[in-house]
C-alpha cells in the first residue's frame, strides 16, 4: 500500500508497506481529503513464490555446490574453517562447491547439522 499526504505547510510524505486499518483511520482523521491512497495491494493477495517464473529459474540454477557455498558464506566461514570442522582438506571443500566432487550422504548430514538445514540441500 502507498499513502501520500499533500497538505499546506507539510511537505509531501509517503508511507509504504502493510498498514493496519486503525493506522489508516488515524491518518484520515488527521489529514482528511489531503490524504490519497495511491495504491492498495491488499486485493492482489499473496503469491506463491513457486509459481513465479524468476523463482523457478533461480531454483533451476541451484546445485549442491552452490548451496554449500551459500551456507558457508552465510555462516561467515572460510573453506579452510569448514574443512577443519569436517576433517577434510580445503581443496575437497573447493571441489564440492564447484560441483567437481559430489557431496556424499554422510557429508550432507554433517553439513545439514552444522548449518541447521535439511541435508537434502547438499545432495
């Protein structure tokens, strides 16, 4: 939703986001006819991301290695730090991230536990 208020002695201002009906009522009381609701998205409702073309394209690009890289960086870990935690070499981690080496089920379970996500993300 986008609300714009234009009133003498007050610069135009905008409020964007999910606004409660009580908040809107208070704005109407304060600003009357000088308040305009430009866009109200409530009628559109929620859209399931799985139905969006751009989301489908992004999901198709995901690989076990790209997921590993994502979660490692999210955890602010270097490849060396992750390798040490898993008892592997840095090169092994690098190869998995570049999808040059498959991630075993046992390693996927360790990664899932470490990053607190489903091991399926790495298989």
